[in-house]
């Protein structure tokens, strides 16, 4: 019997062998990720990048680690294809030598590269260390907070987003002319809520030399990182003739930025009223236990004609399995990091990482931000940008 054209397309269900193969591939990926964590946290990649071809003994000596473990790690990295075994000639001790390719050096050690992904491993290592608490939360409710997830999650978050904030955010904002012109205005006042280690705040300050920017985060160690990053930053001075727009720091005078950028340990629900032209929320609304309270405070903190800009994950508009790699990764974050964090406080909206546009629209409406725009992609990459107005 031939198929009718209106018949639904039959779904091909995978065989047991195919499912088993997926599980095996996942085990291989997990192995690689945890080996990357070791190489990142023990300084192996950095040492290989600095010193070139190296024996296990030398790498162990340089990183103050045990040579037997180091040899195993190097061999695993060579077997999986992240490091190369160099030259046929042995060292005087007869040890093999290992080196990073240029590509691997960039991915594992170049903190400014958009391909820098070594910190991704820290996120999953952070949640693995908290699995007993996560299991308990799945059984009884509650969660595991950002501060419990600790330095691995905090530093992973900061280091993963830093290259995009530094190198792509200014051009993306310049692609939204009405927002860009507000930020260029002399004396523009900007808040960056849930600012973490402050890389977004510093990128805004570099791009908009006429603006004053306040970064807020409830997590004191994050704010300490932000303050240290600010102390090391050289930012363009405010332009007395008026904001000239995104500025090339190589051609403009630079000065310590303490007067234009400030960080505070503070709950964004307590933002000062009638203060800011733009409130940014970079990749944090879905983590908040009470996003409506925070968005409401953001609305009240706006001056006339101000707006709230939310940057969050560019997940699919609706739940439509099977999902693409972005959906798969974001559900991974949600299971292990963002949902447990959001549910670690009560009351909680329990949003999770996969915050679809309709969810944010509902939060915004409840917060009195009734005009809701999804900004046209101006080079937003993996992000979706929203602009909310009272
Ligand atoms: C996923 S991190 C994002 C950090 C940074 N914006 C970025 O994109 O890298 C979420 C941040 O929101 C902060 N946060 C959570 N609840 C907050 C609140 N009520 N007020 C201010 N910050 C908050 C957390 O401490 C954390 O640093």
C-alpha cells in the first residue's frame, strides 16, 4: 500500500546499538572534558604553551606535580588528539616529548580568543563536586546556590564570556543605533546587574567613554574579581566634548577608570530609583529566583526614556525535540547549574537556563515593562538580546 501525501512523516526510532553508541560517545566526551579540567587547573596547558615541546618529567617539575600522573595525562591527551608527540628523538632521559598545536594552544590558553573553551570544563567539574546536593534537591526541592558551586563555576562563567564581551559586544551594540546613541550621550548612566567578574561592565566602559557604569552582584567573590579586573584595566578617559562612541583604546588617552566604573555587592532588587538610562542584565535573568522583582526594580531605576537590555541564551523559540547543540548544551547547564541555583532560594520562579522568549515576555509584563522587543540579530552569536521599556 502506498503512503498518502497527508500521512505524517514516520519517525525513525534509533536502534539499541545507536543509543548505546550515543552513550559511549558521551563517556568519551566526559573523559575529555575532565582531562581538560585537570590540564587547565594544574597549569599543564599553560606550561606547554609557554615552553614548547616538553617531557612528562619537565612538565611535572614546572607545574609541581607528580611525573607519573603527568605522563598518563600527556599520553591521554595525545591519544585523544589534543597534544602532539614531537620528533622521533628522545630526550637524554629517553622520555617522549609532547607539544600543543597552535589551534590547541588557542582553545586551551588564549584567554582573549573567541575559541577559548578550556573554562567550559570547570562548569561541569563544579557541578560534579556538588552532585550529592543536586541529588538531594532533585528528591526534595531546594537547590545548590551559585556560591556553593564555588570558584570553578564563577571563574568558568567569567572566563568563557570575557572574549565575547571584550571583542564582540561593542560592535553588537553599535548595530542597535537607538541604544548606541543613548550610551554615547555624555553623562549616560548605566547599570550592569548580575555583573559577575565585571567583563561586560569593563567592555561597556571601554566602548562608551562618556558613560558612568555601576556593576552589581550579590556574590561577594565575583565583585572582588570585578574590582581586581577594574584595577588592572586601562580605559579611555571621558570625552569632555561629548561621547564620541565606541573608542579605539590604542588611539585614545587612557586613565584609571575608578571614577567611571564602580562595583558593589548588592542585590539587584535594591537598585536606586530614577538613576539609569540603560540597565543591562547579561546572562543572569534565568538564574534569578525572583526575576520579576529584579526586573521591577530595574524598571523603577530607569530615568525618562530608559530601557532594560537582557542578554540571554538564543534557545529555540519553543520546545521542539529533538533539539540542536545549543538546546542540548543549555539543558545540560540547566540540569546541573542554573536550575539548582535558581531553586536554592525561595520563593523561586525556577526558570532554568532554557528561558524562551515568551517566558521573559511574561516576566517583563508582570514587572511593568510592557513594551517588549527581541532585538534584530546584530552579531549576537549564541545570545538573544531583548529590549524592555516601561
Ligand atoms: C550566570 S552569572 C552571569 C555573570 C555575568 N553577567 C556574565 O555574563 O558572565 C549570574 C550572576 O548573577 C548574580 N546574581 C544572582 N542573583 C542576583 C541578584 N538578585 N542581584 C544581583 N546579582 C545576582 C550571580 O551572583 C552571578 O554572578
